């Protein structure tokens, strides 16, 4: 995914991460919560989901855009850390 598009997707995911997280888990049943919690950035998240779900990265990117909806938020940290959690802890704790 190109850098500008990755930043846009990451912003959208971070705005409503808890709600989006559950949507991702519902959409991609093969993906575990820890796959989401330990993704370093949006490209890593896409790769993890694609690997587990056996979908193409392009398909996963498209679905994440649809699931995220839109908005902005903090950037540059793993998803779990940026959502107010310490590294190594799941977002839902």
C-alpha cells in the first residue's frame, strides 16, 4: 500500500478502533485479537489479515477502508499502544 493511502487507512482505523476492531474480527474469522493488537502499522495489519484469511492484500485493504468509515487519530505507534494500552496488552483489557 502506498504511504499516503496507508496513512489515510490508519487514521480511519484509529478513530473508532474498538468498534472497527470488532468489525474486523467478524469479517475475518481466521484473525485473532492478538493479530490486531500487535500490528505495528497498517501495512503490517493488512499483511497479518491477508496471511490468516487467505485473501489478497488488496481485498483486505478495501475491506478495512469500508469497515473503518473515516476520521483521524494518533499515528506512529502500534494499534494497541496508541489506544491507551501498554505494549503486550490486548486492547480489550
